[in-house]
C-alpha cells in the first residue's frame, strides 16, 4: 500500500534541489489568464537525493511552489520511516526551511509564567539532532562568482560532526543531487534546456519523470 513503507532505505543524509524543465512552451510564452495554458510552461522536478547510495528517494514534479516543496519533504520523511537525518542540505530556496520545520518540527507549548499578560503562543521547533544547511551562490551575468554556506537548523559544530561521519560529503554541498540532475537531463531528452523534444503534455511529462527517477 502507498501509505506504508515497510523497507525504508538506510538513508542518513539528503540533498534537496529543483530541476527546471518546461511543458508545451516556455513560461514567457504562457498566458496565465488563458485556461488553455494551464499545465504548460515551467515544470520543476523537486528531488530528494541520498548522496551515499546515489538514490532518488522522492520526487515531486510541478510548479516551483512552497506546496510542492512541502510535499517533497513530507514524502521523503515518509519514505525514510520518519527518521531524523544527520545532515540535510539544499540551495538557498527559502521554501525548504519552512517545509523542514513544518514536516519535522515539534510543537512546543511555552510554560505559563504566572505573570500578567497574554501567554506566549505555541511554536514549532526542530527536534534534537536535525541539522540543515544551505549553499548560497552569487551570480554575475549568469555565471557563479561566489559560493557560500549557511547553517539554518542545528549548530556549526553539529554540521561539522555530521560531515565527519559522512561517507561522501566533506563540506556543505549540493553537488551530488546536481550531478544527478545533469545525468537525468542526459538520459531524458525532454528535460534538455534547449531541445525540440520537450514534453507536449504534462501527464506524459510527469509519467516519464517518475519512470526515470524512481525506477
């Protein structure tokens, strides 16, 4: 059954990314007021990749939205049995921070202080052991001229510990999922950046995406 995952992969590290493609025509040529252009234009593969085992754990094709990002993180968590990863990385797309906090976070109810005034509202907090860091890239004229990193959840010391225990990563990076993106573009012609073989129908586009990535 889809709602059960009896044999989750032994994933301990994940890299998230989005890969651009398009259906029927590019976004600049779409009229969002025209119903005929629904499901046309930019179409992104939201990918959760296990760099150690070279495994695409989850993929969500569709618009680059917070809803699809949350769907990706939630599906990844389900497929890995709800375990907290030792290290999560992504680019600096802010939707991941929100999605990780929403999916893995625990509700914290501040204790009553007994003092006058409105009590503090409940909030979400990441569980102990969860580390998440991002790779930031600065571009000039379409070229990457500077790469930086930022620890979002956890501490710098915890990230360094996770990197020390990783079998593949020696620094905060998204290189493994980006390599997978390049490989997928090579073997799936409809994902090429400049191609005449692009998808003409979103349903076939999604079907081939699942076939190629979750095989």
